[in-house]
C-alpha cells in the first residue's frame, strides 16, 4: 500500500495594520541578529501595506520570519512569544507564534494562538492555512477540513493546499472520492507534473472510478488542501515536514 505524507505549508504573514508600535516605543527584547544576507532575503517580503510600520518593528517582524523559514524553531518560538506580548493586536504575530508552536509540537498552544489571530481578524487567510495542519494533529478533522477549504477560497490557486486536503481525506477521513478530486486539482495547478501524485491518482481511481477529473477553470475555486510525499507501507502518515514555500498574506487587525 502506498503511504502519503502531508507536508506543512510555511505561511509568512507580514502585511497588516499600520500601527503595530508607536514611534519611540522600545522593542529590544525580540532577537534581532539579521545579517546582510538575511536583509536581502527579507526585503522581498515587504509590500505597500507595510508603509506605515516603523522601521524597528518591521525589522523584528522580518527577522522572525527568517527564523521560521530557516527552521530555527526554538528561537522563533521565543521571538514570536515576545512579539505577541509587545504587539498583541496584530493577527500576523499570532499566526507566526502558532507556526512556531506547531513546529515545536505544542499543538494546543498553536491552536490557541491561531484562534487569537482569527479573533482579531475573522477573515485572516493565513490563519486558515495554519489551522489546517494544527487541527489535523489534534484529531479535529472537521476543523481541519473547514480550515483548508477556507484557505483555498481566500488564497491564490495553490496546489499545496489541495494536496494537503487530499491527504486529510485520504489518510485521515477515508473519503477517497474527495481525496482523488483534490489530488487531481493539485496536479492541474502544479507548474510541473508530479509523477508521484500521478501514481496516487491512478491508485485511487481504481477504487473510485466514477470520480470525475476537475475542470481546469474550476481548480482555482475548489474547496480543499494538499501537499504529500510517499514511502513504503503503513496506514499511519509520518510527521509533516515544512516546505520552503512562503506566502505573503495581507490582513488588517
């Protein structure tokens, strides 16, 4: 039997409200050892929504993103914990704290942080993306499905989201027809065909041959998430590993 592995979409939330910290406030506690190389990498994550942020706060935020992207999760957890105390009204901070908690296996804490982000902004797309894998780890598959679906609806077409939703349906909920639809949608959205995904599609198609292939135009509006890897045998999926994908998500607190 083929085994599917769900991977975690690393969500980078930077844009947001323009009043994170008043000018002159101290912000010396969060770790900030940004190198010249990191400054170059981080600069690509800025957009016009950050025009009102003071430079110091923006620098702390970008450094926290780099800690996550470079998989320094213990440092990221400390950094975002301090940021959440200093800037508690910004949903992006809470999502990134939740991602740090997820990666350090504090799934309950991650859920609470992401829920706080949604309290601040009930339509914050990055929060839905982050909640999917957290809810899955907690065994709340209904919440995971709902979160993945909302993330698909509010995001640009993203094969990873359909991929991970397919994993949820396939391995966890045993809804193979829905899994097949998500895998096919993910494959259509991929810039290059994934041979492994083709194998999974063929495998499921033998069991649910009546499931139609998704319309290419409808792929962008389908309501589910995905992004797996495969190995040998076993019914239990392995611990998800973060991808290098970064998503700049806009949201006002």
